[in-house]
């Protein structure tokens, strides 16, 4: 005898629930006059001028905070870091947690950014606080640094410095008739770097105003580390002195006129290290 297919209902277990265990739900009797009426307040639309002012204010505040504490577009106007950084290189500066960007009472609570020998750092100028300097860290706290005939020795060991150049082949000795700035350019020290300080030099050793002339950089003077070049333009080194309005205007016009033929397109995105 062939059995037919059984239905799903026959195969299921039917629960045995007494009728008195069922709960009857009654719909509440709510009258229309007992409902609470809420009065909504009409939203006032802002005027176009007010929205523009608020948007501008927010943008200004964001830019100020960003450039003061996070990153800042800057450049080196001299040849002191050539060939690593050229005159006209515009790059971003990483400023997060560097002490010189914050009030003194906050610096103690900041994370301590690591600084290593060979790092390029930006710091407040020892001669003019309004113009930041960018140099390479050569001596760490506790190091003994000496320059002998243009070669740098740290703790008695000569540094391997593939990044540096010398534009003057002459080596000046310590003769009495040699100007002091030329003596210490080529023969400096030995000096021991104090605690919480760094000895810095430019990669263009014969054309750099650095620790050999004015001393050490303290931790509290550090502003940041360069990141990468976002624009590079062939320009002349910075000449000290105030420019007239006409000179400034001519300079901007020259950049606009020669933007395409003097922009170093191959420098875009170059990591500064």
C-alpha cells in the first residue's frame, strides 16, 4: 500500500494549553477630548547673511586651530638646508604636541615627541622669534660634538652624513688672523650637549646659521617636524630687510607670471628627511 505525503501540521507537536491560561487583552477606551495637545514652536530660519557670517567664523577658527596646533604650511627662505630643502620649497609642518605651540602651563601634560639624531626640526629663531629656523639634529643631550676640518664627530666617532654638502672647499684653521666665524665653521668644539637641549646644523654646512654660532636648541623651543613638499617654486634666497609695497607686488606678479615654467613639478610630494 502506498502512503500519501503527510502534511506539516500532522508532524508538528500541538501544545496542550488549557483554555483558562489564555489572557484576554482589552482595548482601552480613550476619548478624543482626553488627548493632550502639544503646541509646536515654529522654527525660525536664519538669514543668508547670518549663515554666511557663522560659516566664515567657523572656518577662521578651524584654520587658526589647525595651523597653530596640528599642521602649518611653511618654507625655508635660505639655502641653509640645501639640497634636502631648496629655496622655494613649500612644505607642511607637523606641529602636534610640540611644546613651543602651546602655553607653558600645558606643556607638562603633552605627550613627549621623540627626537632622534638626524631628524629635521623647526624651532623658534634664536635671533628673531618671528622667523622659525629649520635644521638637522646632530647632537643629542649628553653627546660630545666636535667639527674637525669640516667633518663632524659625535662621541669620538665620525658621522656618516650623505645629506650634507660643502660649497666652499677651503678649510680654515685656528690661526689668529682667521675670522672667528670661519674658524668655528670648519673647526668647532668639542662641546657637550646639556640636558634637554639639542645641537643642530644645516645640511649646507658652509652656508648655515646654526648651533656653531649661537648655541643649543631647547626642547621648549621646538615647533615641529617637516612632512612633505606640496609646492616648489624656483626663487631667490631671502634678503633681510623690509620690502616696499611696490617690491612685494612685483614679487607676487612674477610668481603668477612664471608659475608654470618655474614650478619644480618633480618636487611635489617629496618627503622631507
